[in-house]
C-alpha cells in the first residue's frame, strides 16, 4: 500500500515535469522562429 502510494505520486510528478518540459520546448521553438 505504501509503495503504491509512492509510485502514484511519482507518476503525477513525472507527468507534471513532462508537461512543463513540453511547454518550455514549444516556447523555445517559438523564440527560434521569431529570431529566424
């Protein structure tokens, strides 16, 4: 029970991290397009 709770919170954290990473990636691509 305790282990599953840890993995669930870990999955949520990973999902949040990937969403931020994707947003940052899109932002950088936009900046590159503007500069080009």
